[in-house]
């Protein structure tokens, strides 16, 4: 039996605390790849995984960790012979999970859009892209999100948790984002899962634009495995289906060598 009940006669603006079974609460896990302060890394990607009941997916990943006696942090940039099999299991688990949605946004840090929209300010870019993805993630009028984000050391004037919550709720004129908490990604497998996915997306973009040779075998293998499961040939023009919305800014497309377009 589903815990959430949908009664179209009860309007969102008339909901009370006693209507808890009319409100759909979902967890979002946010991570980013492409060091904002690293000029040699051309692209910046932010990704969000939205899931109704993270317990089931987390429990599945933890069971496999214990079974394989694998307790290291899983990151795309650290893929190797020792952890690539577990990484493939994580990708399989994502596609097997129910009620999951994924959103990502990739920009070229040297592109015109990045400089115009964010004034070349990397922290403004991080915050504004996160806000955009969260607005995309609020699919239902009676949905409230809880955001868990990977810990990032930011300048003192950045109030990501405060400003993002305020912007989302003010723009939608309701409580749509209950709160934000930062976690060390080493403590949470779903943050590590997001890192794998956005890492694969970003690596595919680098290969397509010639920003990297793509000769890191285990990374290339995981990129191909992820695309195969998703049914995507590549991400240079983005990708979208019922559960995935992968947006790639056109400035990245401009980097594709003429012979490969």
C-alpha cells in the first residue's frame, strides 16, 4: 500500500500538517565535478539524484559492500581495476531502483554563457545551477524536497544552504525545499553514485571535444556501460527520457572538432 495519497480536491495552498499523507517528500543528493578553480578542467557539471525512499537503494549498496568487503570511497576519478566491478554494480542498482530521477547541467567554464550568466564567478555558477536543477526536480505541486549535498569548502560570504532554500521557496511561493545539509561524500553511497554518473557524463564530453584522449581504460569502460544502460550514444547534445534529464550547454558543442560533427 502506498503511503502517499493523492486527493485532487485538496489544493496545495490549503494543505495543513495533518495532511501529511497528501505531501510527497523526496530526498535529493547533489554533487559536482570539474574543479571550479582548476583552469585545466574545461567543464563543470552539477548533478542531482531524486529518490522517494533512499533506504532501499542504500541498503542494496551497503549489502554488496559487506559482501565484497569493499569499504573505500567510490569516485569516478579514482576508478581502477580494484573498484570498477563495484562501480558497475552501482550503475546497475541505479537503473533497477524505483522512483528515481536524475538531473544534470554541464557548462563550459571558458564559454560565453558561463561568463555572461555567472559573470565568471564559479561560486555563483555552482549556486545558480543547483537552483535550476532543483526547480526542474519539483515535478508535483504537493512535493517537498530535502537536499543532501556533498561538502564543498566555499568562501565565507557564500551562504549556499540559506540562499538556495530561500530562492526555491520564494520562486514557487510555497514550501518546496524543506532544507539543505552538507555531508562528506565518504559517508554516503548515494553522493558517490551521483559522482559516478556526472563523472561519466563529463568524461564523455571531454572525449567528444578532444579535451582528453580517453585512454583510461576503466573510465572509458564505465562511460560505455552507463550509456549502454541508459540507451544513449553520447551526451554532447544532452539526453532526456522519463527519468534522466542531462543538459549540456551549447558552448561545449562548439568545441567538437569539425570532422567529428
